[in-house]
C-alpha cells in the first residue's frame, strides 16, 4: 500500500479518476469532450468489474451525483443503478449488499408503474433531476456508467474506514493492525517450536478452583474418622 499518495481520499489507485464523497469513491465513466459515453447494462457491469455499479442510498448522495454529472456529460444522461428486482420478496434491492431500498427517488408513479416484466426491469437515474425510472434491461439503449466502491479496504481484513482528513492517524491505525497480526504470528511460531504438535488451545489451561483429594487421601480421612479412641 502507498499510504502517502492516497490517504487523502482513500480511493483505489488503479489509474482511474476516483472522486471521494462521504465514505465512498466514485468513478464517472466518460468519453471525449462533448461526446457522451454509454454502455449496455452488461457492458456497464464489465466496466465496473471488481467494484459496484452506482447505488444511491441518501438524498445527499443523490445531490452529489446530480451536481457533479454536468462536469462529465454535456446535457441529460441516464445512469445505470446497481439495483435488481427480487421476485421472492417482491421488492427492489441493491446489488452491493442485497439490502432493501431505504431511500428512493422514483418518478411520479413509483417503482410499480411500469409495463415491463419486473424480472426484465433495470433502473436508471436521470442526471439532471436525480429521479429514478424503470427501463428494460435488454431492450433499452445504452446508458451512462458510474462505478462505486467503499473507501480503502484491506484484503483479508474486510473494510476499514480510515479517519477522514487525518493521514497520520489513518496510517497509525493500519500499522497497529499489522503489528498486532505480526506479534500474534511470532508468539504462535515460538510456541510451536517449543511444543511441537501442540495447538493454540493448549496455551489455555484449566485450573480448578479446588483440588479434590486423591483416593488414598480419602481412605486415610475415612479411617481417621472411624478410629475409636480408648
């Protein structure tokens, strides 16, 4: 990881232009100046492979997309949303975490006002208004693409939200996590060398609060109790 270059926005360093907002990063796919670049839904997923298609889970996030879009596309653009219809629960869900919509911004009529088969229904966001519209996944012409990902993740450790605006504190957090893992590995290694074949569970021994007397000791106690003093 190259901390010094990317701790300011904690976005991927893959050669694309990523724009940070809140706890996420966004890549607006664009073509040459004044030329709209758009893709089919499958091509859009391929463009964002390894990341997610745009999800919009708050009014603030919607405003961010609407305000930034004119700097990418000239005029109105429809943008694919990473959403699908779950026929088992009869609801729309987000692709990134399979969660039910808690924020929505449908055009008048809502999500159910469509003549499309729900299993063939995709959703786009209009860049000029932020409103959502149902469109065909198969027949609809190409639309704009925005890729999205959470800020800075560590493979194998899951997502780690770094402290925004504090590169030094962010670096210390990451270094602390790494040091804990290294120390744990060293302790385990030396324990294995000193006790071949043992497991980490052997490090924890059970000590009963009271030691029960052995069978010989118990017999002596019994004999003393029944001994008759002349």
